[in-house]
């Protein structure tokens, strides 16, 4: 019953005080994830390609950066930028800003490895064929390697997207009023409704994550109709 | 003209695919390279567009060194066509898109010009009706003919064939060889073909090379190298290649009788 009753707070869970006050709740998680995903995706391509560079002075620094971030807990990265960014850019950096920044750095490093694996999974002969017809290395990457690599990367990207969306809940720790924080606030106001409040939080995350995965599955099926020659992702199914 | 000057390449210890190779191939010559596996035949081809770097020596094409670090590689490569054993068509593009890509991106042709050129090439390899198919919808022989057309689209002066028929079903080999034979007969194009298709060599080759352990052992007319090679190693190889064929023929004959 308490759980049903919680739905009277639905607006607080979904959008926080928005539009009258500041944005919060699940909407904030979605916005945070959208920013983190789009920016980190862009940087991941740069990082991933950098790590594959034949030049040592490019490859090594990119590799170090990726490895350092990947071997640090997300919580540490969030804390670190929470304290470091205001120091660097001034006090006007919001908690939302530092959370987004941390998630971009984290997401970019993880996705860089997906990018790298995807590029390496394209048969070597493709690059050779592209070069011998006279394409430059950049053109070969742009028109031949990347389109094939993206199809290989797609499943990994989507599962990372889902997990990054859930990871936005960690922004709670530095005081971003997102869905988890909303649950905490409600449960503090009504201590006897703790279970119900957290159940609502779980429901919110589940709904969005599940929708992304469903959408992803249908997207993969649709793209799967473009046959990719011999490295079809499902054996026997072309 | 392609000139190898003292070219040396080593992969690891005891694996020297090119051991001080000196070679000069005149413009328009059709050269067939044969030899046992691991002899360095493929490497001999792959160092020309610098898909592999060499350790020592120099390779000169039409007076320009391609091994020089300042060489304009994209320019050099666009003058050289290469056909691979595994076809290496671009799987996300249709047959005609495979052919059109480089002329548009490298030579700056418009879509219309590139399309016209591609259709002419498809006609030449007899695959106009497959223009819109993806590589996965084509047989091995068809894929290889598209790959040849893709190389020809750049109008290269040199065509390199790296075992173009080795990955094909026996019944599909001839259609690819026919395209290559017509190319060779047309003349004007330097062709280097790594292949064990003795029939092809006999028909159109101006010159046959036999390689073993990174060294060119035999170099001469098809008759000299295939029928009466000077070295024992080459003689053994030739008799093996030719004998297998004879045995098969006999077997088939008995089977058919």
C-alpha cells in the first residue's frame, strides 16, 4: 500500500521541482546520461584511434590515460572532478557540471576500448585493399574500416550505454538531485516508507534501462539485415 | 618499369622472404611467379605498394623510389592495382559501389562519371547484372572479378595478382582466369601474377620466375622455366605441380570410363 501511495510523489521522482524550480529526478538522470553518452562517444573515437596509432608518442599517452581511468573506481573519478574542477575553473562549476565531466571521462575511456576492439576486428585485408586502390589512410578509416567496425561495436556500445545510464545514480554522492537523491529525500521525510521509496527509484531505473535494451535489440535486428559478409555476428545466420 | 635493387626482408630469424632480390620488369610485361609456399612470392608483390616495409635495398617504379620515406605512398598506390587471394571486397558496399569508391574519392570523379566507368568495367568482367549485389551475395569467382574491376577503375599501369584463384572452387577458377587472360592480351599493362596456374602461364606469360627461400632461382620464358628448369629444386617442384595434374586427369579418365 505504501508503494502505491508513493505514486502521489510521482512528479518529484520524475522531474524534481521542474518547471517551477530546478530539474531533478529521473529526467536529470536521462539528461546527464545523454550528455555523458554523446560527448564520451565522440572522445572515445579519438582515444580509441589514438591508442591504435603506429606512432609511439601518440599511442603511449593515450594508452596510459585509458588504463589509469579504467583502473579507477567511478566513485573516485566523480569525487576527483568534484574537488578538482572548481579549483581549476572557479567556484561557479555546479555539481551537475562536475558529475557530467566525470561521466564523460569515464565513459570515453571505457568506450575507447570498445572502439579499439571493433577496429581490430575488421579483417586486415580491408585496410590493404583500401590502400591499394589509392585511398589515404584517413579515407580508408572513414569509408572502409569505421563503417564495418561500428557494426561490430554496436552491441558492446549499447550494453555500455545502459550501464552508463545506471551509473548516473552515482552523482547522488556529490549532491545532484537525481532519482536516487529523490528517493533518499522522500525516505528521510517519511522514514516509515523507506522500502516503498527505494522501490520507486528502482522502478524508474528499470523502466528506462529496459526500454533502451529493447530498442537496441530491434536496432541490431534491423541493421543485421545489411549483411556483413563473413563476420556475421550470429554464426550460421547471415 | 619496376626495379628491385638488392631487396632484403626478414620476418624473424630463419624466415627471409626476400634475400637480396635483384629484378627488373619492363613495362607491359606479364610475369608469373611460382614456387613452394613460404618462398617469398607474396612478399615480392606486397613490398611493391609497400604493404610490407623492406629492411634493405630499393624498389623503383618508373624512376621513382617507393621505399624512400618521402615517397607519396597514396599516389604510388593509386597507380598500382592489387588483387588478393581473399578478394577483400568491401562487404558494406555493393559491387558497383566497390568499384566507384576510389575513382570518386581519389580521382575526384563525379558520381555520374564514376558510375559510367564502373558499368563499363562490370561489362568487361561480365557482371553487369550483379551491380547492385553485396559481396556476400556473390560467388567467389564473381567476387574476384569485381575485385579486378575495382582495381582497374583506377587505371593502374601495374596490376599485381596475389594467388587470385587459390581460394576459389575449381569450377570458378576459369572465369577469373579468362578475365586475366583478356587483360594480358590487351597489352600495355604490367602484370605480376603469383599463381600455380600453369595453363595461364603457358598461354600469356612473357616471363616466369621461380622462387625458393627468398631467392629467384629461375627467370626465363615459360617454356624454359616450366618445362626445362636449370635447378633441381625447380625441376622437382614443376614435376610435382604438373604430375598432380596428370594423375588427376588419369583418375578422372578411369572414373569416367
